[in-house]
């Protein structure tokens, strides 16, 4: 499809010597961490959507003052709150790693 018979090159981190195994494992674990965050957030979004569709009753008031910013949510159902928490989890918990040569 995309590669049209071409093979993918193996990716190695930009280090040499004995450290390459450590950095390769670290990249793999970082990938797994990001996948876990996305799956957990997706699970919370699914769970919150299910709660909204099933009509779970309840009222939650959310008022947060953080670093001079105010967030308020009045009379929200638990499903809406779960979806908001999931979006915050996905946006802020994922990480990015950059390699810079000195």
C-alpha cells in the first residue's frame, strides 16, 4: 500500500556503543507509556459516553482556580465529567522526547 514493496529501515537511537540497548529499551517503554495513556483516556471517554447514553443521574459542580485561570462546570452529569477528565489526561499526560546533539 504505502511502501509499495519497500522494506522499512530499522530505527536506532542516535547514540553508539553500549548505550544503544538502554536507549532502545527506553524508546520502547516510552512508546508503551503513550499507548497506555491514549487507551486509558479512550476508555474513560467510552465509559463517560456510555453513562450519558444510559442516562446516569447525578449532578457535579466543578470549580477550579489554577494559576489565575478559572474553570467552572455546573450541574454536569458524571459522564460529562469523565469525558473532560479523559481529554485532560490525554492532552497533558502524553510526553514527547527530543534528542539534541551537544
